[in-house]
């Protein structure tokens, strides 16, 4: 705003830095205290004092303004009227001091509105004076302008006074958007016009006065936008003139339909109005309010009659400026032209001239308008985005002019004479309907706009000169047999996809029927073509040419199976190495009479996917039950929690839902993956692992482990992948938020959708190795106190990733089969956040030099937890090694059931075996600490074990440690227990309870040490997943043995109870009941339920508000199944106080009456809907 920035010296900058550091410490301490008090319900005046300290430094902390409002509401019922008045006075003074810190603080102005709105008799005059003071400092402070409008409305300030106030500020500085805008609100109040609507015209004298004022502004500073915008408002507010648009009379329905320019109510047409004895009926409709009338004639023997407006009269293209009196517009045009002579390159002036010409006479000024566009674009050449806007505006105006010209000229588009149809210079894209002209001998199609699939400019060429001659083999239609019940979809296992297009799996034949203009002859040549990408090339596999009856290239071929009359049946074989994606399809024919090419039709697009049923495809799976589970199953179980307390949740993968396949292909497009590489599942899965997370490529999901999900969805609230993928497809924006199980669930959906056998895998006690040592290193000082600045490695309670099945031709033999793909962004791989595919066999044997990312994944499942103690000389020594602490259990959903399957043996040899130790030490030898085991001490004689307890959220619990003396002598142990909350990623909070005890153990004896924990002790500390970490450390007096153990457990949350009320039938409404009991004694606020299930219910969100402490709620929801068979309906609950609450019910859906497999209504799944798609291309 023209304010100069004052530079500071280095000394001043350093002093400010030190001051900021000190303030930051106080700021953080006060913030933490406020949140603790708020969570504990301690809303008293101390919270006001603490928030005052913070907001005084940073008024934009919105949450703290909410805290203050909560405190003030509570004090309203506790304080006397005098005390309350003093409190309000102090609050207003505090707000003013905050505004001096930041005059544009949203939270401060909003809080002031809230406070004054609760006062019985606010001092509005004082508030108007406050606004005036702040606008003197910055007259363009729109926050203050907004507050002034609020105050003026509350104080009933006359509009004339406010208009005078805007006069004073505009006179002082024309560049004032808010002031001009305020005038546009005030003038219609001051000069209301009858029957003109809320944006009616101004009286002519007022309008001329305003035009003079705004002309002074833009003549003074032509480059300032604010005056130009107000000028456009003055000229562009009129409502369209009332008019009758269309009349239609129907004899069959005995109905007269009238279309008005605005909604009106009509009476019924009398039944005797249509007398068949009369030669004609004339209906006149008179609209007295709109001063308009129209007539419609129904002739004898006709069933209907019409009276329509022309495109011009109906104003199909309304100009941005309404049609004011031509004298006013002409005067404004002349004024702008005068200014343009003085400022020939002023873009706002040029744009206003163009709009004025459009409003006056678009055809008369067409040539001059185009010249101004050229000048305007040259002036904005430095701004390519503006240049594109001008091109679009110019194109729009030219199109409008073309329509207008058609109203004034007799246009003959098609000419039919002497059995020849001339259809040159049109935009014909399809020859549908040509067969309805049986006597047509010649069709001329020169200079049409049909495109060859994949081309950017070449028109379809028939017979070389655009003519279709008698005897040519013309393809009049194609039946790809693409419906879900057709042979192709059933044989390719794609009949569950909620799509009408043909979806194939590569390496497998399919069938089609061609409809021809004449019977097929052996001398005819027919060629099928498929194209994908912007520049299809045969050599890259993006342009596939398949001659019928001849062998194609790379496994493609087509054969005639039947020729009957004008129908030709073909069997087409696809290549097992074909590129996956959506192909454009066309057909060429050649015979003695000439050549023909079928124009591209979007209805004939063909999707091609990987094929785990094809032995020649490298994703082939040789087990039908595996394929049913890992490719076709639309739901699954994802496991979480801890090894001793495994939780499970049902996830709706929904890979066959409408729009999901397009979303999966869009992901590849956004990454900019070359089409030529999309036939390789290794490359595709690696791209998916990068794109499912948003880091460095604007992928699907934004990761968030902070615990603050206010700007998105709590990861625990998702129940499936469909909503996430469709949101990404619609907007192109990354979806907030995800954590490992969400990333893995979406990855399973994408890979299964594309045809890769994929499963979701959970690894308990999953390590995150940050220094490539292939060990989890924990450092302590001489007294066994953790050295947090050195402890960068972490152990996640659980981590979820994916296995997908494929051959690995890029690796030596023996590494085919399951490959790990991990989309959770933890560490970069080759500079990007992706992980895999990595052979499970290479992980099992410690072959960390195999690609991709084997060292990182090996450390997740099979590294040792190494405890280092600092010695007196500063060096570190290994004092304890936990060999079974990492990757203790790896599980996935079992095939064909909802049981879990232990697959730990596929990732690692039996724990403690010679093969397992060899794998670990082999891997460590390739890490950054190859000699880590050289200083390892011998075994110890005192063992530590932590007993797990089934702890329930909201209840008290007890932790128990068992010490066992395995030696032959007594042992004295000094034991320390530290309990803290922990995120599932291993990040811990501060210790909230500890216990110390000395235990004497006889030889061979054991003793239990317990520590009770009350709900009130841990309630305020809870974080996501409700997990806690028990750190056990100790020291044996007699032999110096160091004890160290970490144990994680979680607090179990309740399940949602789902009950189906009645039978489920395709196409018929069904009802489900959801019951939930709040396990906590506190109120759950802002509770949100989510409900979805493939073939049952599209993702649905239910906002139910608050649920009281220990309260039970019951919801009922209806849905319409669209696909038969066993289905899973999944629900979740989320609130700030409680998450990770889920429920699922199996719904066996019966086919519709008559045996239809799918709903014809498209139900909740909207199989035929158009999914809006964000722009493709590199992100």
C-alpha cells in the first residue's frame, strides 16, 4: 500500500532475535498451560490472563479466542452486573491493544463483534470512532471496513451519513476498494427503485454524478483497478427485461406450456379449449406485469405447436454490462476513448472500451473490438495467465457474434440433391444415421472437424477426398459387448466395475461386432487401431495396429469368427505386455471403392488392465482363491494396535466403484508417467507408492501425525478409499489427512483396480532406521538416562504397507512373488518419497543390496534394538540387545475369511535361528555400522517381562512387570517404571506417572511389580490411538547388569453395532441401524459418522453433533444396493475426544426381481454419472 519498509541494522536484528527467542519460550509454556486447563475444564480468570499474554503477542491464534469466549460465557453466570461491566470494559481495551499489534487480525475483529453482540446496551458511537481511527492509519483495511458495516447496521446509522464518510476517504485516496464497494451497497438503499430488484437501476441524475466521480478517479490514476471495478458496477447491474420466452401447446396432453424470463405461477388450461372441429386454435398469452405477449397456433391435424424467440431476443449470451440507455453508454465510451489517447496501453481502459462496445452493438463494433483485443494482449504479454484469459474472452465474443449473424442471414448447412449429400465445412464427428438414407449414393465430407484418435489436427479422410462412394466398406457402428452382463466383461473378470465401457485384462481375447454398409468380402481389408497418450507411436506400444485375419505385433491379432449379412464378428487377442490405461479405438477399411476410417467415439473407449489370470503376464497368480481375495475382493481387514492387543478395522477398497478406475489412471497422469512405461508393473507400483502420498508431487493424501486434524479429516475416521480417490479426481488437490493404514488402504485399492494382486500388511513393532545402520540404536548417559538428542531412530507400534505379486525380471532368479510397496512417506528413495517394490525374499535373507529400498524395509522387520551406554571416556558401549523387539508379528487378512493370517515367516527366518541371525548380521555388514556386534556382551541372568492387560478407554488400568532371576545367586534389582502416552509412530509425550522400587530375588524366583493408573491420571494426556509406552529400566547390584525394556499397549475403544432391518435386494431401499454407546464420562463434541460399502452405499457423512457422557445413540440410514452378492457395509465415528471407533455388517444382496444382476436405477453408486476431473499433466 505504498508503505516503505524500515531496514534494521545487524545489532538491532540480533537484539530482536534474542528477544523473540525469550518470548517464544514464554509463548509455548503459556499455550501448553491453556490447553491443559481447557481440557481439564478449568475455565477461570487465570485462562484469561494466560491467553492475554499470548494473544497480545500473536492476535491470530483463533483457538485462544475461542477459549476466551468459553471463559466469558462461564463468568457471565458467576459475576455480578458490576463485575461483569468491568470485565467487558477490560476486554474491549485488550481487544484495542491487540488491533494495534495487528489491525488486520480476523480473530480480534470477530471477537469484538461477538462481545458487543452480547451486551444489552453497546456504545456504538465509540465503535464508529474506533473504526475512523483505524481507517486513518490504513484506509484500505477491509477488516475494519467490514466491522464498520456491522456497527453501522447495529446502530441504524443513516445510509446518507455512511455515504458521506466514503466520500471523505475516496477524496483522500481514490485507491480504496472497500470504500467503492461500500458505495455500491449504500446507493440502492438511498435511492430504491420500484420493481427493479435488489440490484435495480439508479436515478439518472445520481448515476451521472457517480460516473463523474469515478471518471475523476481513473483519469487521476488510470492504473488503479478499484475505480474501474466500480465503474463496471455502475454500468452492469440491470436485471434482464421481463419477457415471454417460449409457448408450446400439446393436443395429446391438453396442455399449454409457457416459459417466462422469471418464475411465475400459471392456471390450468380448460379441458374444452382444444376443439378438434376448428381448423386451428390460437393461444395468446399476455403478461401484464412484464408488458409482454406472444401467440401460438395449433393447426388441425397437428399434435403440437410452438412459438420460440430467436437467439438474439432470448439473450442466450448476456453481455457482462447490461444494456443501459445508449446515450449513457455512448458517453462513457467516448470518455474512455479520450483517456485511451492519453494512456494508449492502459489495460483497464482498453478492457472497459471492449465491454462498452459489446453492450452497445457487438456486430457494428466487431472489427474495432478485435483491434482493441490485439492491443490489450500485447500490453499483457508479460502475464501468460492474463493472455489466456483474453484469448478465451475473445473466442467467446466471436462465438456470440456468429450466433447473432445466423439470426440475420439465411444459412443452408446441408444440401441434398441428385442422391448426393454435401456436408462440407461442418463439425461432423459420427456417421450414425447415414443408413437411414437408403437411396443416398454419395456423401461429401470435406473440411469437417472429426479427429483421428490421438491426432491433434488431421481430419478423418474417407476415399482421400472426403467422399464416401457406393461400394465402399463403411463401418456404421460397433458393438464392443461392453455391458457388465456381456461375455467380454464376464470372461475378463471386470463385470463388477460400475462402468459401461469395455474393460479388458491384457493377454486375453475379447469379442466385438462390426456393423457394415454392405456384406464383408474376402478382398476387403479391415484394420483395428488403439491409441493412448498425446503422441501415439507404434514403437512405444502407444499406437497398436491390428490387421484382421493377419498376425499383429507383440501378441496382438484379430480374426473373423462370423460374417452374417452386414454384421462382422471378430475375436481380438491382446498382448500380455500391453500398456495399461484407457485407449481410443477406431477402425480402418480399404477396398477397391476407397478407404474409410471410423471417427473416434468416446463410447468406444477401451480400458486395458494387468491380468493375473494370464500365465504370460508377469503379474500372473497361479491360485484362483488368491485372485479372488487379492484382486476381486472389494473389502478387507486392516490391523493396528500392539502385538499383544491387536485391533482390526474393515476397509472398503471399492476398486470397482464408478470413477475409481479413472482416478487410478489420473494418478499416473499427474505423475507424468510416460505411457510407454505403463505396461511394466514394477514401474507402475513404484509410481503409485510415490503418488499416494502428497510429498514432493502433490499426490493423493496429505500425511499428518500432529494430532490436529481441524483442517481435514482425522485419519481414523476414514472407512474406505473411494471418497479419497474421487475427491482427488474431482479437484486435483491432495486430500487431508492420512496415516499409514490410510496410505496402505488406498494403495491396495489402486493396485487391485489396475489388476495387481495386492494385500494390506501390518508389521507390529516396526522400526524406522534413520542412519542406515540397520539397527535401532538407543543411547543413554552413564546413569541410563536417555540422550534424546542422539535418539533419532524410532519404533512404531505398528506400520501398515502393501504386498503385491509379480515377477522380477530386473533381479536375479528367486526373487519373484510378493513385493513390498510402502506409500507412507518416511524416507526418500532416489530423491522422492516412495518405497518399493522390494522382494520379500531379499528382505528375508538380509540381501539389502537388492532394489528397491531393501535396507529400509529390512530394518523395519528384522533389525535389533541396541542399547548403548556412554562410558567415562565419552565412548559408547552396547549394554543390551533386544533381538526379538522388531518385526515381532507380521499379519494380513486370511484368504476367504475375516480371520488374520500370520505371514511373519515369509519376511524372516524363525527368530533366533541360525538363518535369522545370519540374515541380520549380513544386512548389518552392509549398513553404516558393520561392526556393531563386535562389542556385544554375554547373556544376563535377570529377565524382565511386561504382562499385557486388556485396558479399556475410560477405565482404570494396572501395568505389571515380572522380574525373574535365572541365576544361582540372589540378585537385588533397582527398578524404575516410567509411563507416558505415545503416538503409534513411536513419538512419546512427557512422563505422567513413574514408580521406583528395589526388589530382592532369590535364585530361580520371580516377583511381580505393579503400578495402578486411574482414568483421571491419563485422560488429559491421551493422543491418537489411545496408546501408552511403559519404559522399564533397572540395575542389578551384584553384577552390574543393566535392565532395559519398552512395552507399548493401547486402550481399547468400543465398536459400532450395525443391524440390517429387512432383506437387501438390488434396486430396493434397505435400512440399517447403527448403535453406539459413549464409553467416556465426558461429552463427545462434533461427532461425525461415516458410512460406505461397495455396491451398497457411496461414501456418506453424517454430522450428529454432541453425544453426552456414557450416552447411547441410535441412528437409522437407508441405502439402495446396486450389485448382488455378499457385501460389507462399514461405518466409523470420529470426534475430538474419541476416535478409532468402527463397525461393519455383512449384507447379502439378492438379485432384483427378474434376475437382473445390476440395478437399472444406478442407485447410490451412480454407475452412469460423470465424475468431474481435474486437469491432467505433471504436478
